[in-house]
C-alpha cells in the first residue's frame, strides 16, 4: 500500500527506520529485530540506500522480504548521487515488480574520501530533481522527501532551506520525514513555516534515542543536531554517576517524552531510528499513548 494513503487512514502512528546489514550472514539476526519491532504495529518501515550496487541490491531485497514475509509496508530510500537516470529507472522498475509503492527521495551524501565533491556535475544535483523524475516516470509511486527542522548544513540560510523543502513538495513530495532533532519547538515552528510557503503535507518527526555519551557526541559531530544544553549536562552527570546504564535510561526517558509531546501537539506520528536494535525502540514505543 501507499504510505501516503496509510498516513491519511491512521494518525498518530509509529514508523521505523532500518539500514541493510552489509553481510548476508547478519540478515537472520536483522529480521529477528524486525519481527520484535513488528509488535509495535508500525505504519511503515524505511530502508536506507547507500552508494554502490551491493548496498542498493540489499535495500531492494530487504524491502521485498519485509513486505512479503513480515507484513510490514516498506519505504525504500533512493539517493541520486552518482546515479544516472537509467540506473534510477531500473531500481524503480524493480520496486514496482516487487509491489513496493513507496520511495523516500534523497540527494545523498558525497562519496567517502572525495574532497570538494561537485554535486552540480551530477545528472541529478538536487533531491527536487529526483522527486520530479520519479513523478514523471512512475506517477503512482508515493514519494516522500527529507526535511530539516535545523537547517541542512549546506544551506546558506534558514529561509533558503525552507524554500528548498517547499520546492520538494511542489515537485511532488507527498510527505516529509525529518532529520533527528531534540527540541520540539523547532519542529512545530518548522511545520508552520512550511505551511506559510504552501507546503502543507504531513511532516513526520524523526526521533533517535541517545544510548550513550559517546553516541551523543557522535550525533553532534555527524549531523549537527543541537542537543539542548540542559539535556547534555544531564547526560554528562548521569554518566559520571551511573555510567552507560544511567545515560541509556535518561536517553530513553527523554526520547519517550519527546515523542509523546510531538504526538500530543499534533504531529501525524513519530519515525523512530532503530539503528537495527530492538530494545530501546520497544521501550519507547511501548510507553507511548497512541
């Protein structure tokens, strides 16, 4: 089924994100996690898509099995960086053959180790172009886009970032999934700003629980998401007094409250980044009043 239609039929909801294990030997354990998290009755589950044919093939096969064998509607990520129109068309055709109707259209990150990568030299330099391409070739496909309550680090300004995301909607994105964030005020303000630009589609907030102080610092360095000072101080204090277990408990509590406040405030649902682990997501999902 199309995620666009599922969202209209059920709100609020939980959705999940997984990434394909690189080694096939890890797949049985991966699908055990999928089955554990299926108990949360997720509306859909996204499957990430990396550069390089092997990872892309894994995305397709995992999405196919998720739908066929595990009864979970998949949302496949699709990145345009380094890809030709023919290659993207072939992947989309494979999705159609597998009866997969949902794509999260992304530009993608530059290849690892490539300095000063020139996106303008690519056949598709922006996600907006990919969204338009999918809509033109596969008009029945449900297409989502990425959104950034904290502006994308490449954006020259908050306004330009909002305008780019609004353009995704005008080009055909029917819903948006946000990058992770920790201050809900940013989300609600962001949604209202998008609406003022005519982008009135469901904006699903992405939630990632902090499970260790190391992961908190990694989040700060990798994606630039700001952790509120009071929360960061509490994490550091918890680590000093109780180590990783105390940080984990605090992180789960914070993520649960954050998700519940988003739902209570009118978010259509919450998208939980699983990191292919069940325990934390089960705790959060099990404590939500949905």
